[in-house]
C-alpha cells in the first residue's frame, strides 16, 4: 500500500511507522505496521493468521504469539475493545487446529463514521473533516461532500488541510467540492 491512509479519525503513515490522532502520535514497530497495512489492504475481508504470518514473517520462524502481541498492541493504540471491536475483529473459524482470522476494517470504519456522526450531533465531537475523511475511505461521495460543507459552516480548522488529502481525489471534480475550494480561496 503506497502512501498514507485513514482509519476512522486516525492517520496511518506506513513510511514513518506512525499512527496519529488529535495531535498524539504512536510509533509502531515495522512488523506491527506491516500487520496493519496487510489488514487495511484486505479491508472488509477476513485475513487468516496463516496469511499474516506468511506475508510478514516469511523469512523467520515465529510462533502465533508474535501475531497475537501485534494485534493486541494495535488494539491498545486504536483503543479497540476486542469484545466490542470497531477496527480489528477476531473471527473464530472451525476446522482442523482451531484457527482464527482477523480483519474487518471496512465494516468497522463505517461503524466508526456513524459513531462520529452521532457524537457530533450531541456536541461531543467537533471535527466534521474527520467524518468526511472516514466516508472518503468508504467511497461515499455524498457523505464526504455533506461533511466537508458542514466543516466549512463550522469553521473546522482542519478543512484547509483536508483539501490536500489524497482520499478526496474522487470528489475533486464535483461542483460542490469546487464551490468549497472557491469559498476558501483555493486555486482550482
């Protein structure tokens, strides 16, 4: 996966091995970032532990413990409760030798966007740009434009930076996006 990505309100920068939100940055071990990127590449699809181990630790003999530790640490950083997961879900699979799969980022991202909408509506979240970026990750053009317009109305300080985000490339040609650029005095 090339470039940065968003997972909910989090900015993930694989090239720097960092995950950031609201001014707080967490540095990840390179292999842990590879786990996160592998899951993000398969967003919405389960990824077996065998695939993760083969993909990330192909040159080393390791036990499942290294993967369990990585998933546990990612959950800690994302404040993701395994019993009520928003980002990384463990899915039990029956068969020979009890295995499990992890991942379900797209479904969790949609849920996270809905939660941000809810918290915004009750005054507990004041970052409409973050909601727009979450919906951009999901490819929901109308929701992205609605939340960018709301960010403009609310004077969200992140709005100017949002226009530089690659996630918004798919809405740049939309008249509503162009109108926002014009209101902000940005070159078109």
